[in-house]
């Protein structure tokens, strides 16, 4: 009997000793696990910064600069909405599925993308009539409005395999140029695309021409429309052709093209006899040629979107 009690007390003592020391021992055992989790947690990319390069009556060109740490190697995303909607929503962003919130993604992983940004590297993007190149996509390619004028933007750097996406930038406000259309104002290339010989929706055919010459090649209105409907996808030639078509249609409609007449002539000279119809361009232009082509696009875009010339037909297009 005395032996049984002694063994029982000994067992209880050992059990109490084990239980009393179990918490610190388990903490010590768990410590490496928590340390490993902390070590394995991905670092976060620095947020990019936004600044305004220029604006027309229907677009805003932003400069996106990657953060100083790791840059934005996988690219970035932009979101924007009207400043009026932002204020009406309590100075807050609309929900992601709200149709008044617009989004664009600029992937740094796409082939020949220019959005793979090193630390502190910058790239410009046109918000409005998006000039698409490799890696760019959007939920809305619709032109901005000089009637709305004020917009709010934010951006974040995309995640990589080893880094988490960045936080959003602080809200950044930018504005289109104010409306200043004359009696013979201009329309954007997207307007002419949707108001052509095959109108979109309830629109009418507003083209003042039934044929159009680009370079030395004359196209029917349907062929010219097919060129407008072909996504540029980084093609400097198609990007120029889209703006040249719009400029020629604006001029034919009666808009004063004095300010860009030299650029129209130079654009035709650069295009020459190249066919722009879908599936017919097979040659690979040199980088110097593409550079010359690209320098002609912006003056034509500025004219079509109202930054120069008689101004954009805001009321008719918005």
C-alpha cells in the first residue's frame, strides 16, 4: 500500500513538472517556425509615382515612375474616375465593379513590353484614346471629356514571383484641356471609327469621303475603316495611320488643318506605298524609320483631340 502511494505521488509530481514547463518548451519549439514564416513572407514593392506630361481635350498623358527599391519589373496598373464622382463618394474610390471606375493594365511580362521598369525608371501612357502597345489593356478606351475635365488617378506596381504588389499611390488629380471648339471642330479617331460606313450602335455614317489616300495608296471608305478597326498593338505604322485617317476626315469635314498640314504631308511621305490593310504588312521597318514615324503621330493626335487647331467637338462626341 505504501509503495502504491509513493509511485502515485511520484507520477503526479512528474506530470505536474511536465505540465508546468510545457508552455515555455513549446514556445521554444515554435519559435523557429514563426521565424521561418517571417523570413518567407514576400517583401512589398514600392508604389510608383504619377505626374502629368501633357493633355488634350480628350486625353491626359501621364508619366509613371517606378519606386526606388525594386522598380516595377512586372509592370503596373492604373485606375481613374472623374473628380466629381470621387468627391461625391466621400473622397473615396468607387468599388471595383462600378462602371464609373476605369482600369488599365500595363504588363511588364509581355513580349517587347516597355513596362518592365527598373528602379526610378519612367514611362508615359496616354489615358483617353489609348495608344495600345504590347502589354497594355483597358476596360475603357473611351476618350476623356473636356466637359468633365477633372479626373483622379491611382496606380500600383504588379506583383512578381518574389515580391508582393505595391500599395496604391495617393490619389493624383489631372485635367484635360478646357473645351474650346469652333464651328469647324475636330473629332477623334475613335469617333470616326464608330461613325463610319459601318456605324456602331445607333450612330450614323458621318464620313465626308468615300475614299481616302494614305501615302500613295488610295483606299475605299470600307478599307480605311478596316484599318481604323485594326488594333495598333504596338505598331507605330498603324498608330500613325489611325491619326492620319482622323486628321484627313476632320479636314474634309471643314476643320482648319493649317497647323498640321506639314505633318500630314510628312506622314504620307513616310507611309509611301506600304499597304496598311489587315494582313498585308509583312516587312520589318528599321528602328530609325519607326522613330521618324512616331514623331509624326503626336502632332496629328493633338490636332484630332483639340490641343491644337480649331478644337475638339466636345458636345457632339461626349
